[in-house]
C-alpha cells in the first residue's frame, strides 16, 4: 500500500480508529430508523430529517454517520442482503436434498419474520428500490447472494439442473420470499409456523396433488390492437417507462433515461406527459387493466378454478415476455 513500508505506517501518519461500541450502536439505530422509513415510503420518500426525528436527533446527527441519503439507503439494503444470505446459509446447511434445503430455507425466513415482528430481531429493508439506487456494493452483494442461493436447488443426484433452469428457479424462489412481506402483514404472528410449512410444501411440491395433471388450455391473447383511442406516442412512453421500472426501479426510470431510451428530448417527454409520476401511475394502471383482462378472459373460457388461475397466469407471463408492453413488476 502506498505510504507503508515493511508493514508499518510512516512516522506521524494517522491510523484509522476502531469504531467504538457507542458509534456502532448509534449507526445501527440510524439504519433501523431508515429501514422503517424506506419500508413505509420508499427511498424517494425517505428523508434524513424523518430518519433523525425517529431518534430525537437533528439531521446533522445522521450526516455524521452517513454523508447522504443514498449512502444510508445502501447500508439498509446491504443489511437486508446479509440477512437473506444468512437465511440461504441455513437452507444450504440442511440435509434431505432440494426439499430439505427448501424447508429449512422457508423455516429460517418465517422464523426471522416472527422474531422481527415480536421485537427480537431488527426489521430489514424491502428491496424494491435497490436496483434504482445503483450502488455498486449493493448490486455486488445481491449477485453474490443470488449465486449462493442457487445451491438450494441442485436438481436430482447425478443430474444437476442446467444453468438457465437453476437461475430461473432461484429467481422464482427469492421472488416469493421478497413478495411475502406484502401478504404476511395480514397474517397473525402465531400462524407463522403453519405458514412456513405451507409455503415450503408449495415450493417443493407445487399446487397439485401427486399424480394430478394440469388442465389443458390455450394461451389467451391479451394484446389489444383495436383501441381507436390509442396514442402511439403515449404507448411508446408507457413501454419505455415500464421497462425501466422493471429493470432499475422507480428511481432508475428518470425522465432523462426514459427520453434516452426513445431517443427524444426532455421537451418531447413533457409534451406527451405532464410529470414523471403521472406516467408511472399510468404504467401501473395499464398493468392492472391487463391483469383484469386476463382474469375475465380466463373466467369466460370456463372450467375449474384451477384452470382459470392457471390460464390467467400463463397469459400474463406470455404477455409480459412478448415485449410489446410488459407489466410493471415493482410495488412502488
């Protein structure tokens, strides 16, 4: 390292101080406060003032530990990814093949959520805005955690899953974990153990009983080309904004990036859209329209509730991956 010879610092050089317990305790308290703000309002809605107010501090008291909101948000997401990585580790340490690892994984997640709800563990940040933050340390930590999580699903002995199948299953598994925070809010904490068993069973064995076949059906076409009021330019802005929201979150879908994707000026953006927020709302409204269209078309086809559910889901997946106008996948 420059300035150090034979492992010693040059005379008069200042060596970094080891953080004290008080420093670490205050830093952790600030992160916990910021997590609460992020989970309520997202990174965009979080302010250093609100974080400080939860701790009876002034904003400069937060800036002493984190120079800006983005650095604080990155620390929150980093803490969340560390927790997810520990939960992955609990799954990897279990016996019983893929099913045993999945059960241990879901048990560890619901056990953590139970302890967090009763105040025995710190809550963690919802990762919705992590991509839009564009923090290299957060992105690298997430990729490392994802790669490790692939070990939960190795496939049958002697016949490991191909890379693309392993990645897809891991993505589905982690997505179920991330999205569970939205429906766990309506679940009694006393039921978390039962939820863990049910969630693990569905992930390992699917929705159908052994030996039961999925109902046959055709893929429903959800695209609409017959809308006389459709504005081609408006559709292009909707598609560009939706793609960026899905790729990088709300913050990543800036006016500049949306305009750049369409190769138009900011002036052209504001000619077609009053504000970015109105465009984002329109993206979600379009997504809800498409989802309701899938549900109603599947119901019109008739059949069992399972057939309706499966047909609607398959139609949405096909529509989303077709690229014409994908659905918004972010909560915020």
